[in-house]
C-alpha cells in the first residue's frame, strides 16, 4: 500500500498542512505509524480528506463533520452566513485582535479557496455598498487585516521547501484581489512572491521562479495579448487569474492543470 507524508497528502489534495493538522485535532484524520514510529498516510486518508473537503464546500463546519464521521446526528445547514457574521461582529470591535484570531482560525479549518470565495469575497462586496464614513472605515480596515493575514500565510509558507511562484498583476482594478489569488494558491504548497502594483509589460526573466501567475481583472491590451502569445510559444510555465483570462481565446486551459501536476 502506498504511503504518504503529510506534505505529499497536502499536495495530492490541494489543502494546506495547517488544514490537515487541524482536521487531525478534530479527530477526522488519524495517521498510522510504521515500525519506527513515524507517522504516515495512505489512500484511505486521501479519500477521507476529499470527503472532508466536499462537506466543507457545503458550508458544514468541522464540528458537524466530526459528528457525521462518528455516526452521530449532525446539523447539515450551511454556516457560511454565520462565518461572515462572526467576522463582521469582530470588525465592530475597537481593537483588531479578535478579527485577526478569527481569520487565522478559519484559515486553519478551511481550504484557502473556500475561505476566499464563501467568506472574504461576499463580505467585501457588502462592505463596498454605501459610501458613508462608517462603511468606508469598515471596508478599509477589513481589507487591511485581510492583507495582513495573507502576508503572514505567505511568510509561513516560505519556510517549507516547495516550488516557487511569482504573481504578477498586468492590469489591476482591485489591489487586494491579486493577494486573494495568492492566498488561494497557498493551498497548492507554493512559495509565493507577489508584486503589489501592476506591471503592464513585465520582464519575466528578471525573476528566478519555477512558475508565474499573470493576473488581470481588466481586459488585456493588444500588445499584452501579443506578449502572452509569445510567452506561450516559448513554453513559459504560466498560471492565469482574473476576469481578463476567463474568456481570452488564446488562454490554454491545460496549462494550469499541467503546472499543478508538476508541483505535485
């Protein structure tokens, strides 16, 4: 039977090592031990991890998933709205400690992509409604603390040997969006570097990286499309993110999957 380290299980399932260790503390994953006492995982753990992710995608919290696994009665209602409300409640506090702690707890319990799509992104949309002083303060404060959390996650990831990824915004309407893509990619185990401003015509060879993510939430210019085609013809290891690439006919959808297979 094939045996995995926790790093291999993380790569195979696309969830972070902190996620896996948190699920262990809930009793959802129990590693086996070899003759020397070293922990290992096998295909049963891989299947269990995939099952946990499917339940989390439905908004079912770990406490209820634990009951399900034990055969106990569980409440299978989505908790995404409650997660959002807890962050909003913490945002109203005069100090930021509770919100920081909540972001870190949710990051340990949930895969990054689920946290971005179902908690952070909807909250940001709500906070962007209205232009009064109170709402503007909430919005900027929330974005600031989310950015602080993301930089902490990326710094933690750099301690682990892994493939390197540089994220380069070509055109950027929302400065935090590129950082949210970095948070999403952190679940794939990359060591990530992010450019904080848009570079319309970057020189990729200036970076020593195994992969590049090009981000744009605005349409590419004709010159950028030509440059993209050139990079593709050169076989550059590219990822793509942002609305500009969702309908771009020159974007080969297989590149992202191929790159992920290389990382794994």
